């Protein structure tokens, strides 16, 4: 009696455990851990993941598995174990942990079929399967079930002779092309040609061609190369000499791109010093976390490429994560150029079908390197030799819905299993990582200077309060305007960056730069237009909007917020001759538009590239000599304790776009708070000093890296229900944690209502709380059972967004 433990696709507390199912005799030896199966659950049929097999169960009456959904497991043993780890660390349901590891195409509604592997003939199969494949290359799964052929098919699949193809009911169809191949054996074909009637000369030529190329040939090729017409082929098919069939080909998102092959570059002395410990760790199979801290343009990518080279030569695999926005064609070029077809690329610009095809290349071990955004960390490799996370400080590595994982934690956990190194690269490491490197938990590697010893661009900080006093009301300072004009005359390019991360408006005095802050939280108050009120999104403090500045009594106290469109209009007025490319959510919505705009800019079709976040990273154009930052402060006044860190990182990154080649670069940063240390130090690109200043702030206010955080958010349609539930939770938390922990709340969430649901939260700051995970699980379980009331409780361990 074989029994499978199955996690079913029903995300509730009651079903968040393995259910036992009998494996019917015909599936005995077929069902394996990591496979998806269809099981009866109540009245319906749903999918589930087999987590283990056993010979007995404590339950008497077991239902049977209906059928397996594939011939080979989609999750290997290591990923199954990683699912346990994810569940524990992010407090999510098992089913979410497994689904996050698979491409979207495998989460949809599905139909499926079985087909011969490339290059296989029917004659290579055992006798009983001949009839099944004779009329069709692609056999419907239902048909295989009816004929009871699955165990046989499975054996063939294990030998690599056939594979299961998912036909996903949504957009993902397999890409198929028409192929033609001989129906006879080679000897029979030669015999046939010898006795062929003379008048059918054309048909004879086609058959002779197939004697030379005894294989399947694409129909388009036969016609294009004038080997045959479709009429000739049709006649031969009718004579049962050839067979026409469809065969699946991979969708290649890069089929129209040519990648110039690149050779490893000679390393500078500092690059050699930095790469040596990484190579050593690869050679000795030692798990270690490296923080590669190098200024913008210091050649981090080359270190990544050469480390990967070493890993591939040892027959191992590599995962490279890059932030979604810097997955530019340039980045893909570098990896494809060095490793060619050994690279699979996974990012949001691909269609579901393309993503699925790239994922399958990894699963079939056809590639050695996966380059992608956050979810590529789950690439189904089985022999990892290195994991690299570029721009490791990026907040997009944290997933904001279940499972709320951080890719860096997953990377370290997987690397531990494979005893391999993790390399975290950044010019402006996150405070947490740098603190760990200082404590020798991570191994710090530095690249202090740019390649070819180019100096970093000169940065000038412009005080917009002065501009205002001198009567300039435009969003461009005089200096920036003159320099833009100068660059257009010299035919050089400029980048204008609008820091549009600030969603909410803040109130600021345009004379003295005063910003209204919360007296309890050291965080700016947010302007709420509806009630003309200032609110703190952390502790709930409220105040009225002042008519004049409390500091200098000026009347120029205004709330702030601008958009890229407004900037483009103004540019049109003051510099009508400038050709501008605008990159923001509106202009890059369509597939491929991101790449097209950047290519146009690279080819010199515009003088100014204007954009938000998207253009801050990874761009490397020789002709950019000026970078202007229009609003350095928008992020500083967001209710977020990481605001100064993000501002510093962003300004340093943007400045790094200028003067990366022969021409020297200049950067202009416009701000109303030039005295803020994150802006001042971004000007001198002094990370070390910034780190010291910021760490003092974090220590004083009990924030990471000195404390861990956990955020509990409660939401419901009734305000009173939310408040009462949050109060209960907070008092429970206070009774369970030690006196060293800080428990804040209940307070309204910074965004107090979403979709007509009121939101309240409780923030826990702690250092060592051994019982915390158990306590949080108790809270979740308690409120999970209570689904009827519509109360929703979510918990984010190590939150990145406290909104």
C-alpha cells in the first residue's frame, strides 16, 4: 500500500497540512515527491503537491489520487525543503510557498499532452506505444489515461524519450511549427526511391533529400529553400511515405537580438583582490556570504562574470538576481554575450509563455545560468555553485504579498544547502548588510575606484530656496538650465531624474526649508487634504495645517508633489530645441517600449532622457555627461525610517550614470534641504560617513540593524472591529514578549483605508525573542479560524514597507 502526503491548493489554516491519499495501483511507482497531482477534496477536484510517500497512515479510510499532473516532479527535494523553511520564516501557508517557486504558466487552468522527445522515432518506442503515436506526434493526456499507458510513458520519460507538455488554458500555448519526416525506415525509403515512377520526378527528389537528411525538417525550410512545394509534400503524405506533424519549439524572446561574444577582461589589481576569496570559496565548496562594495562603475559585473565562468567550468550552475528595473537589454547583453545559450533570462517583460519556456530550459538542464528579478531565486537548479545578488540594497527584492520573503534570505538558505558562496554587490549596501560585514558575519570585499581610474563625477548641490529668493520660480535652477543648454550645443546627452517615490504630499516652507515633523517619531507629517490636517502615520499624532511657517513666519508654506509630464511641458517652454525622451509608467507600459526608448537614446535620437526610478540604475551610455536631479527631497519626507538611506542610495546611483567613459561627468542635485546629511554625503559619495551618521539615528530610535521588526496589520470594514481586535492583539503581544522588546500600537496604518477596509497596525521591535515565531503563529491561527467575521490579520516579519 503506497500513500502520498499531499498539500492541497486551499489556502486556509484548516488545510495547511499534508493530507494522506492512496496511490492507485496504476500510478504505483509513478507518483513521486515534488509532483503535482489532482486529488478529490470534498466534492471537487483540485491540484496538490506530493511532499512525501509512506506505507501507512493513521487514517482508516483514504481517498485515492485521481491522477498525476506530470511525469517528472516540478519541485526537487531541495525546493520541497525550502518550502518548509519559507513557511516557517514568512509565516505563510505551505501551498503559497510551493506556488511561488513555479512559473505563472503552471498555476493556471491546464490541459496536457505527451510527445516524443526531439529526434525520437516511433520505432524507438516499445511496441504497445506505437499505435498511440502513429497518427499524432502529440498525444492528449486524457487519451493516454484511457489506454492505461501512463506507467509505460513514464519509463520512457525517465530515459528522456518523451515529455509531458502542458497546454495551459490561459494565454500560454506551446509554440508549434509544422515539420515533415519519413514514415518508412531508411532501407525502405531507399527501396521506394529505386522503384519510383519516372514521371514523378519532383517527388523522387524530395524523397532523395530525406534519404540524405533522415530526420524531421521544418516545413517552412523545405519550401523556402525550394526543396519542395507544399503540393509535392501533400502527395507524398497521401502515399503514406512522409508524415506531417507539429513540433514544439521554444519561444525565444531574444531571437532578433544578436549578442556579440565577449571575452573575459583583464582584471585590475583591486578586482583581483576582490575575486580571489570568491574563487577560493567556489573551489573549496565553502558556504560564505560576500559583500562586494564597489563604487558605481568599478567593474562589479566583470567579477560576477568571471566567478560564474569558474562555476560553469566545474560543471555547476549560477543564479544572478538583478532588480527588475535594471534588467535592461544592456544587462542581458553582458551575460548572453559571455555565456551565449547557457543563459536563461526571467523577467516581467516576458510573456507567460516565454517565462515558462525559460524555466523549462533550467529544469531540463539545458542552461547553466539564470538571470532574473526576485523570483528567479527559485530557479530549479540542482547543483548550484554561486548565487549573485546585484544592487543588493534594492527594496524590490522583498515580496510584499504571501509569502513575504526577501530574496537575500532565500539565497543564503539555498547556498547553505549547496555549500556555495553568495555575492551581494552594491555601491551603497543596505545598512543591515554593511553592519553584518562590519561584524564579520559577511566577508567584505571592496572596489574603491572606478575602472580606468576615471574620477567620479563632480556633484553640485543647488539650494532651491536661494533660487526662489532670487525670483526664479521654475522647477529648473539657473545653473541646471545653463548646463542643459550647453550640453545640447556640444551634442552631448543629459539625464533628468525626477524622484517620484513620494506618493503623499508633505508640507514645507519654501523660504527656510522647514518641514513639519511629528514630535514623537522624527518623521514628517503627511498632508491630508480632505480635512486640511497633518498626520503622523506611525503613532497617530495629528495637527492642523499652518498658515505660515512656525520657524520663520513666511507665508510660502506649501505642500509638494510634481509629475514627469509637468516637467516635460516646462522643458518644452524653456528649451524648445531639446529632443526629450520621457520614461515613466505611462510611456513604458507596452512590451518592448522600455528597450526601444533606451535604444533611441543610445543612438543619439534625443538630447535629454527624463524619467523616474527606472533610469537610475544600470544604464551605461558613453555620451551622458550631465545628470540633473530635480527633486532630491521627495523621499526624505516619506513616513519611512529608511527614507534617508533610500535617498542617499538613489542619488549615488543616479550620479553614477554620468561620465562613465572618456568624457567627464557633472551632476546637479536640486533640493530644498541641502543641509540634510543624506543629500550632502551623496554629493561627496561618502558612504562610510553616511553609514556612521545613519547608524546613530537607527540606534537612537530602535530600528534595524539594531533591532528586528515585525509588523501586524489588521483590517476590516468596520472601524470599531479593527480597533478592538488590534487592541486585543497588542495586549496579547505585550504579555508574551520580554521587557526588552518595544511594542508600538494600536495605531492607524499610514494608509488607513484601502478598498473600504480600515487598517490598524502593531509594530514590534525586538532583539532576541525566542518565542516570537510561535506567538505570531498563534495570533494568525486564532484569527484564521474566524474567517466569517471578515477580519483579516497579516504579519510581515522584517517589513520593508511600513505603510
